[in-house]
């Protein structure tokens, strides 16, 4: 009996060590994969400043997914979009939170229909180019229910991004962009598509980043600020002047 007990104890110990070994290997592979998909401006941070990093020049239109936010975020975004060349960004799709009905009206009022847009402005790519996702957390919502609504928002965002498979996600600070950008990273991590993320900090952020900016500072492929003081404070950010 003593020998059998010793054998069983040894087998359990061996199984535990084997499980730990496999877990370490899997964790190392996942960490390496995460490092590989990190933006070049992060992995090369000590070598090349973001402003002089060699950029790939596209020869075909880029599918652009624009994240809208209530109030000022959408207004700033629409101002920035007026400077884009419509033929370089097709299709152009907007996404907003379900509770943000105002942003869709602002988009339709600011941007002309496809048959009327001039060459210097952005146009809709199709009639249903303003899509919706659930909000991660509503104002005043209990923190106890926030994890459930966040998971719901993430699941909807993954489904939307996987269906659209944009080349670029453009956002400027609303909380809605967190699950959208996370969905883009999931596609990148799984090797489905290398979705680029461009974050433009709000013009209102003069000395500090927004919470969304802090969360995406190391995740965005390009992180733009609109005040030189922020560029000095956050060396991985780019300052191209006031964009909106």
C-alpha cells in the first residue's frame, strides 16, 4: 500500500508540474504573439521616434471605420474628416453607441450624399454607413452590472469589426472606441487582419490625456495630440497641430 500511495503521489506531482510547464509555454507564446502585434512605434520606441518612422504608402483605398461619440467628440471628428480625400477611404463606415442618436443626425447634416459630394469632402459609402453597438457603461449605471454590459458591447464590437474588416479604425476619445479597438486587436492577434488603430486626442485635452487616451496610448498605431505640451509629456505621441 505504501508503494502504491507513493506512486500515486508521484504521479499527481508529475501531472501538476506538467500542467505548470504547459501553462508557462502557452503564456510565453501568447505574450510573444502580443509583442508581435504591438504597434511598431511601441516596439521600436527606443530606436525610432514615431514622427520619423517609415510609413507604408497605400496604392488602394483603405476601408475606414470611424467611431463617433456624443456631443463634442462627433463634432471634432466631423471637422477632421473634412480634410480627408474621399477616394482614398472607401468604404467609409461610422459606428456610434445605441443611446447616441444625436451623432447620426450630425453626420447626415455635415456630410453630403454620394451623388452630391465635392472632391474635397468625405462622402457616405452606402446608405447604412452609420452602425450601432451597445454602450459599455451608461451614465449613472451601477458598477455591479458594468462587467455584463461591457462584455455585451465587446461581443457586438467583435461581430461588427469581423464583418466589416476595416483597414483603419479612427477614434478620438469616446468610451465606445474601447471595445471597437479591442475587437480590432482581437482580429490582429488571431491573424485575421492587421487592423490599424489611429487615436486622435480631443482638442479639449491640453495638459493630460483622457481616460480613453491613457488606455490606448500603447495600443494605437498612431497616437495624435493637438497640443505641443502633451507631445512633450507623452513621447510616443505625435503633434501635427490642431486638427479640429
